[in-house]
C-alpha cells in the first residue's frame, strides 16, 4: 500500500503544485515588470544626461562667444583710443609748426 505525502489523496498535493506554479508565474511576471521599469528608468536617466550635457555645451559655447565679443570690443576701443591719441599728437605737432 502506497502512502501519499500529505496523508490524503493526491488531490491536495496537485492543488499545492498548482498554487506553487501560479506563484512562480506571478513572480516571473513581477520580475519582467521590474526589468521593464528599470530599463525605462535607465533610458530616462540617459535622456536627462544627454540634455544636461547639451545644455552645458550650449552654455560653454555662449560663454566663449561672449568672451570673444568682449575681446573684440576691447580691441576696437584700444584701436580707437590709439587712433585718437595719434590724431591728437599729429594735430599738436601741426600746431607747433604753425607757430
């Protein structure tokens, strides 16, 4: 005579197996969902990082461009100042020669 593991007929054992199988399947589904969420989060982080890097590049380019404009303005002011000093010196020399 063969004895069942549960001490009962085979039906409760089958029921336990079905329940265990359902829990395994449920756990697999949860794992798949978790992996999807992780992948989506990874993609979102990558997009945010790319945007941050793009903004930093744009800011750096603007800063460099502003520095170039300032340097050009300073050079133009120096040029004009030097020209004015030269004109003043020529005019002073001309006036000296007229006396």
